[in-house]
């Protein structure tokens, strides 16, 4: 271990100690699962649009003919149905495969991490009324220059200083975190620990863990346990060990909320993004088809 320093040069900082290192590790592992999801989604869409949908449209045509009805022939409605099925099946299957086909321990770790991230955002918005949490250095500095420097906002402000690697300022704000309550003492100790960790010093987490049992509110105590698990994960990542296990170990204690959060944050954005891509592709295809059809019409058609 090295002695703590007051500021950190981002070029000298150990990437594994960066505040966003766990998020980066999750994103790196997600890449493999994302491409696998795309491949499975395409295969599922081909099967749905190339086998299931034609069987259904053929059944409709036969049933219509058997009942004495007529099927429109000027518009290729059956092919339009097939392409629509493709545009819906591909993003749905891709998003489902990506979000579900992951190792159980990894997914538990991700769900715990996202649960903490969403709670942090909710606390931030409750205190500052901001529509969104600033995420780049410029917006963070703009926020810190205008934020009210009160003890009630010290935890969030210290976190923002840490996010842009201003360790000395983060430590100063951490010292202003009220410690009149067990939760306040935990927040102050945990913030100081993280500042030292980012700067290069890994201190023991045992003194902070002992503070958790003193927190009277069960919800606060649960969040503190998850935060300590995140700290253990940070240490494991910095030491090239398994960072997933500490986060996964507390997942069951969090109940069903992390699962719904995971679906909203992971499955839904992937589905929406791919749906827009495939829908645009299908629309372009049919616009081109009808626009060019007069120039390539078959004789007698």
C-alpha cells in the first residue's frame, strides 16, 4: 500500500481504482453477451419470419379461400406481415437473450450495482431537484460550483468530487458529513475510505462494517450493506480477484426490486434501440419496393 495523496492525475491513476471501474468491468463483460444476443435475435427473427409467419399467412389464405372470400393481390400483404414479424422478433429475442443469458453470479452482481446506482440517483434528485445527474466533468464542475454547500448535501457533493478525481476536495467535504447519527457516521467513514482507495491506499473495511449494525433503519442498513459489498468488489477488482462475488452475495437480501430495475435499465433500452433500427430498415425496404416497383414490374402483372 502507498501513502494517501491529496489529488490524483487521471493518467497516473490505476484504472482498477477509478470510481467507475466496476461499471467499466460490467460494460466490458456485457460486450460478449450483447453480440451473442444480436446473433440469437437474428436467428430467431429469421425462423419467425421465414417459417412461422409464412405458415400463418398461408393458413389465413387457405381459410379465406375455403370460406369463399378473396385475398388482395395488388399489395403483398403476406410479405409485409413477414417483415413486421422480423422487425419485432429480432429486437425482442436479442434483448431477452442479452439480459437473461448471463452467468447467475454476474447478473446478481449487476443487479446489486444497478440497485445502488438508482438509489443514489433518487437521493440526488430528492436533494437537488435535478432532472438528471451530471455525468461528464464539465457538467459536474458546473453543478458543484452552484450547489448549496450544506451538511445535508455533503455525501452527494463528495461523490461528485471523487467522480472527477478531486480527492483533496472530496476529503474536505467528507469531513462535513454530519456524524450525529449512525448512518451519518457510516457515510462519513465510507466516503473517506473511498477517497483513500482511489488515491492508492486500501484500508480495512472492518471498522466501517461494524457501523452498519448500529444503523436503526432497516432500509438504510440494507443499503449500507450493499455499499460495503461494492467496496469489497472495488478491492477485489484492484487486486485482480473476483469482483462479482461480493456484490452477488447481498443480492438476495435486496428482494425483487433489483430485478425490475435490471429489466428497466438493461432489457428495455436494448429492445427499444434495436426495434427502432429494425423498424427503420423495414420501412426503408418497403418504401423502396413500392417506389421502384413500376420500373421493375413483371410483364402481365
